[in-house]
C-alpha cells in the first residue's frame, strides 16, 4: 500500500445515491462518518466494508464547532 493510505473496517449504516456519487454513512463502534464514493459502489446498508482511505486527502471536522481538525 502506498504512503498515506490506510485500511479501515466500517459498517455501512445508510447508503444515499445522489446521482453522480453515493454518500455512505459509516460507523466504527460509536464513531460515525461519511464517505463519498462513485456511483458504481456495490455497498449495501448494514454491510461490513473494508475501506482504503488516502489520509492525505481526508477532511475531518469537529462536530460541535464545525472547525477543521485535519
């Protein structure tokens, strides 16, 4: 795996097709987050997924202040 990439295992809670992309509401334990993926995804609700994430391109926000964390 190239530098900056990490593997995560998460549960797909909600799948929301929006036309040219799909918004996934994911969870790891009590932590929830969203991922935007291409329309070709085969993810289904309540499915355990293995994600490959480029941490150099990830955007994290504080849920209370909405300020950028990373």
